[in-house]
C-alpha cells in the first residue's frame, strides 16, 4: 500500500517554496517529523549544541509529511524522516527509499522496534482516555464503554486517519476474532462517534461534552494531565497495542553522515530522555520515564496483517459506522 498521496496545487506551491528556503542552507540537516513539534525542536537544539550541525525541521501530520516527500521527489530535501506509523517505514523500505543504518545506540532497543533500515524514536500506546469529572464509572476494559453509563458519551479516532487506531482494530481482531467485531457493533449501538484524528477525538472529552475515548494515543493525554486537565489514561485489562514511531534515513540524503549522527543522538541517553520528557515511552529499555512502560502494559499480539488485510479491516469498520 502506498501512503504517498497527491496534493493540491496550492499546497504543492507552499511546500516547494519552503523547500527552496531550506535549500539556501545547504549544510543543514533536514528532518521531517510527524511527532510532537516541541520534541522535534528540543532534539534539534540538543543535537546542534553537541555537534554544531544545524537542523531544519518540518513538522506536520503524517499525511502532510508524506505528501511533501512525494512533491519533492524531483529534488529531495529530507535527510531524516520520523513517522507516526510503522507501516510507512515498511512501505518506504519496500520502495527502496531508505538507507540502511544500525546505530550503536540501538543496542538496548527491543528487536521488535528496529530493523536494518529504521528504528523506533519512541513508543506510544493506545488506551481509554476518561474524563474523571464525567460522572461515569471508571472503565477498566474496552467492553465497559458499551454500557448504559456511556451511552452517546464515547468518541474514537478515525482509523482511516490514524494508523495507530487501525493498529488497535487489527490487534483486537487478531486477539478476539469475530468477538472484536461484536464489540465494535455494540459500541456503535451505544452511540460511539467516529471523529477525525486523535486530537479531534480527545477534545470533546477534555471539554466534558463526552466521557471517554476508545483507543486514544496516550502521550498526548499525559501532557494534558500535566497541564491540569481532569482526564486519565487507562490501559484495558484485556490488552492493547503500542505504536512505535520509526526514524529512518532517506537514501536520497546528501548528508548521510550527519543523518547517522542525528539518529545516534536521538538514541543517546540525552536524546532518549527528551523523548521521555515528551511523555512517550523511550525506545531504549534502560531509560526511565514518568509514565507506564511496555513491561507494565498488557499487550495484544503485534498486528502482522498485509496491506490488503488492513484495507479490509478499514473497509469493514467504515461500513459498520457508515463512514
């Protein structure tokens, strides 16, 4: 499956003009990232301070980042790509777009989160985000959101726009088979609303208009909690999935050595602590964080579906919810 989509003329022009501006700094490293903007800036600043190498950052949604890569194929600008979807790294690897690199700092990254061509920058998990002031009972499992207390009070990210949400659907199907689809049917009957991307699903819960999100990305909510919001992240007892954020060097990079140094920095003690400070799980198992780590969360089997399987899951879900 290709994740690269055509862009409209106006968006294309904006991207190309920005690319021209980046070309004026020929010695800078260019990093495209779908991750948190504050984390990207922090990593860039730390790397520049340590190495003296300037970093240009383009931060946007996964769709916009991939559209930009497509628009620039005649004159590639990105050296390093950090995606929010493991599928994208697999897709680009199959296309032959990635330069193999195994950082020595990846030694303590679990094998499941690294390959010869890409490695996790950090990891998020999917959970229930619950408004503690909603007047509803605290949910312990996915099934709890089908109860009367949550009638018309649940949102979920659109799996067509959130790769992590689609991973959760696939993980639940892997684990439960048709029982998973019974759960989705019950959620629909209970009034669950399919929203846009993750933030769009979480916002009404933060505002109190809804009580809970089914399958929200955790690190965003941990940041909300740190800012005083009355919400809680709950990892269901029956299990959930994680969403590693792959980091990769593009084969078209004109600054491959600097790109390798950047990957090394992100996986260093300092870089991984910055990842932890952004409420993500560090990719390395020896770095602590102020949040639950993989060893503290019950995980469903990692989805191994082909692109056709995932497309089938997405179509079935969209048909069920009338998308």
